[in-house]
């Protein structure tokens, strides 16, 4: 025994996998010694995890704290515990915590330590996926956009600038997490390295090796590290690394043992693990809402559990892409604000038939109360007014530049990107003048498809059309030489999957007018979120009804309204949903909190989830809307509506011919 301990001690410095490999050659007594030394580890001899010496398997559910208001973390975790789960799984999105280099945020809704502590207090273990890349339908797969300051950076590889940023970030994150490891008395039993790396083109083993030693250097050599890849030899090839336990992901409805055969090829011994068992699926704007049948989920889950595998249900609760946090797939297709995912708990944390079906399959319901769905309240219609103190009926963003753009314009012959403007999210305004008379309709084009992602074009304050990445590369404009051209460009979410994650925003290539490149730009960085939360737009005044001729397209404008939570009704405020009858597309804030994007003109999402935690009973609640395309308030009146029922599955009104293929793992679903 002493010699084994010595051997272990010796090899701890260079990585635990050596210990595991050796373990296969140990006698029973020697293995017992290993068991006593390690609180959690992969038991290659008995094809299982071992925790505190006992055979162990986890039944886990994914919950992303970054998609749920902090006030609801406990409620959601308790509901997961009451479903019979013994574990939760979460990503850590780097860009959520390091918004600009060396500026970290771990407070409020970003308080990861508090989230982990809550999980532990409730009795849940944690499978942690700290990335650095997470995919997850999250902006740029969790990588901070500021990495793109190096224009030709090769993300997710040994690129020296990328590695330097990763090392710095992990040097902050991992020491913070170390006390939360199981061996240190915390809930974290395993830690994932990267995410589905085998689906990425680079196949850079040195990068995976670097991450592995980085993780071990911060977390200790006894941490159980794992990788996750699609259940196919092709995915596992570049995603796995000797010494890091290889797991797979696959959805319901297929042949469970065949899927695990793929894991067995990479990992002949050890526990079977499905790290992402899909309870539902993601959505894109302009496509039908995804659903996955409860019966099929229950059947496959039953099969997975019957063969003793560990499993993580992705998602158990999807939550919400508040603000600008959604990602996108390619050809460019951004995900909507809701990340409901047709999961067993809805976006708002409500119990579904799927929840109870899964509970029935797991059959390990702990003692405790069944937690109710949170009540919803229909606050009704709220009258909205257009913010327009000058009564010009012109371009409000242009009129309000002194409020919206703190830094003033940057002059440039050719357009600049968001990153060159040092603005990661939201909207940037590009101004120039028509260089020639365009008395006849003249094509304004983005020949290199460089509008990322949507451009609202006006000439002399009148809406002229919309350019859209991969969809609309040309519009016609008319106007006199010298007319002002205003182009508001919206970042609709960075690509989060595949080779195109270096997703620059703004006008990333030149626009042409006729045959000539447009030049002489003034580019304004816009601080819309600050202006909204400081109530600056509120002070601008508004008008009730206007008289300009109705037009199919309007210039982007702000609208405001207030509502009061009624008195005398117990338990208010409650959660609600906001919807936009007669509105087209835009962004909405309530009391300065950026709820996200609405786009009923494209669907399938119609209502946005409004958590009670952002509402006030003490003072009137403020609704601010930036409507980009239509003007429902002219001639008026116009309202937004608060209802108690979500609608995420409206008929899609886009002109897409085909529903796109389900993203990357359709063959496994
Ligand atoms: C940190 O994040 C929280 C939650 O989103 C936010 O309320 C707070 O303002 C942020 N802090 C800073 C300094 O940006
Ligand atoms: C499932 O796959 C296994 C191979 O792992 C095979 O033996 C079995 O026949 C398959 N079952 C069905 C129903 O296709
Ligand atoms: C622009 O105008 C020309 C001439 O009127 C027309 O043929 C063309 O279809 C228009 N293009 C667009 C994108 O509207
Ligand atoms: C715009 O065109 C000019 C001249 O061809 C070129 O130098 C410049 O790089 C282009 N800019 C962008 C953003 O594509
Ligand atoms: C709504 O805006 C007004 C004016 O800026 C402000 O006084 C009030 O506190 C805001 N309400 C909330 C709930 O923030
Ligand atoms: C949308 O979902 C609701 C609730 O599940 C369902 O009743 C309705 O039929 C669905 N509508 C469409 C168009 O699929």
C-alpha cells in the first residue's frame, strides 16, 4: 500500500491520468488505497464513477445561471432537485464575466459563487463547463468580442494572443472555483475542458493539451476533467485527449447503445456518460418553434438510465437570452430572446408534462413539497408615445445623438466595425452623404455581404429600406447630391458555432452606390442602454399622434409608456409576458433592464418573459421600446400588452423557402 501511495504521490505532479492508467494494473487492495485517496474519480475497472469510495452515477440537468435572474436561481434549483436530479450542469460564459479586458464582473446576476453555493445548499452536485468556448447559443459561444481586436486571431487554437487571454481569464476564474471542488468540500464533481472541440475545424491538440495542464495547475491534479463531443468517431477524433475523460452527447429517439458505442471507441473503460441529452431544441428567428415529444424523451432517458449511464439533460430549464446575449448559426440565423428549449421547466420556470414524465422515469423523488409554477399576471395594455420632442418626424436617433453618443463621431473614409469603435453590442450609426444626384432609384449595395447584421437606411430622415446579412444585399435609394444618409446597424448576435465565430459586426465591408464605393463616413458609437437606464430619453418629451403620411417603413424610433402595478391584489408584482401588437422589430427595456429583442413580424416568438424581479410596486414602471421598422403610434394610438400566457410558436411569416436543417447534430436526434 505504501508503495502505491508513493507512486500516486509521485505522479500527481504530472497529471492524474497516469494514475488512472496505472490503476488498471493494480490489485484490489491497491485500488482500495486509490479510492481512499480520491473523493471522486473515474473507475476504469468497474466502468463507473466512484465518489467517497462508492459506485456513483449522476442524473443531471442543465441550467445556465446567466439566463435566469438571480432572484429565481433558488426556485429553479429546488424544482430540479425535486425532479429527482442529483446534479446540475452549467456553462461559465467568459464574455458575461469579462466584458472588457481585465474588467471582471461576478456580482448580481453574474454571481457564480452564490449560484454554486445555492446548488450545494439544496443538495445538488455540479458538473462545471468553464469553456473557454461554450457554444450554448450564446453570443460568440461565450468568447469575448474584444478578442477580435486582433483581426486575424485564430480562436480556439494555440494562437499566442488567444492563449494569453485564456490564461489570464482562467487565472481569475479557476482559483475562485477551486474551493467549490468536491475534494475541497464543494459541489463540483467534474470539470469539462473546452466544448465539442471535435466539431471545430482546427483540431489543435496542443491547444487541448495546454488547457488541460492549465486546468490542472489551478485546480489540482486530482480534479476529474472530461471532454464532450457528438456521438460519432468523426467528432471524437479531434475532441478527445488522452488523460481527459471522453464523454458524448446525443438526443432522444435514436439507438442509445449505438451512441454509447461511439464513446466506447474513445474510452474502452469507465462510466458511460451522455453530457447533453436533448430534452428539446433551439429556435431561430424566422423558423418554426422546435419541440421534442415528451414520450420520446422519456423512452430514451429510460434506456440511458437502465444501462447505468450518467446523463445530463440539456436543457432542464433554458431561460432567456436577455439583452443582446443570443448567438447565431450560419448561414446567418440568430436565435430569439427566449431560450425556452421546450425543456421540462419552461423559460419562466413552470412545471410541464415533460417535467413529470422525467420525474416518473427517474423515480427518485426526494421528500419535500412540489413547488408550484410561479403565478403570472396580465397587467393589460399600456399606451405608448413616441419620443420626439422636436416634433420633426425625422430620425430620432439622429436628433438625439447628443444623448445617445457620448463620444461623438469618428471620421473615416471607409466604414469602421463595432470592434474598431470599441463597442461590443447593440447599435452603431453610420452617416454619409449622397455623392451624386440619385433622381432615379439607384442601388445601394453591400456587394461583399458585409452588413452585420441588419442596416436600417434612411435618406434625409426618411426610411429608404433595410439591408440584411445573407438575405438582402441591395436596396434602391433616391435623393439629391448631398442628402444625408443615416444607416443604423444592428448587431443581432454573434455566430456561436462553427468556423465563422470570428464574427465582426457593423459595416464590415464597403457599401456601394451604383458602381462606386461610398466614402466619407461619420461613425457614432451609441450608448443606448445607458441613456435608457439613466432616463435621458424620458426627459426628451413625446407626442401623442402625428400626421406624416403612413408609410410601410419608418425610421428607427423610441417609444415610452408607464404602468402601475394595481393595489389590493395580493402577491404582486408577479411575472408577466410582454407582446407587441402592430409592432415589427426592436429592443425593449423595462425600468432600464434590457429584456431583449422582439420580432413578431418574423416569429416564432411573440411574447417576451418579464420576471417580477425587475418590476416595482412603489413607482410607475417604465417601458422603453426602440422600434426599428414600423411606427404603430402614427397616427396612433398604440400599445404594448402584458399578458399571462407565453406564445413562442406563432406561425412563421418569413419568406424562407425551407425550414433549415437542425444545426449540427441532426443525425443524432
Ligand atoms: C455587473 O453585473 C450586474 C448584473 O448584470 C450589473 O447589475 C452590474 O451593473 C455590473 N457591474 C458593473 C460594474 O458593470
Ligand atoms: C442498436 O445498436 C446496437 C449496436 O450498438 C445493435 O446491436 C442493435 O441491434 C441496435 N438496435 C436497433 C433497434 O437497431
Ligand atoms: C431598383 O430599381 C430598379 C429600377 O427601377 C428595379 O429594376 C430593381 O428591381 C430595384 N431593386 C430593388 C432591390 O428594389
Ligand atoms: C473599402 O475599399 C477600399 C478601397 O478599395 C479598401 O482599401 C478598404 O479596405 C475597404 N474597406 C472595407 C471595410 O472593406
Ligand atoms: C421610471 O422613470 C421615472 C423618470 O425617469 C423615474 O422617476 C422612475 O423611478 C422610473 N421607475 C422605475 C421603476 O425605475
Ligand atoms: C402553440 O403552443 C400552444 C401551447 O402548447 C398550442 O396550444 C398551440 O396549438 C400551438 N400553436 C401552433 C401554431 O403550433
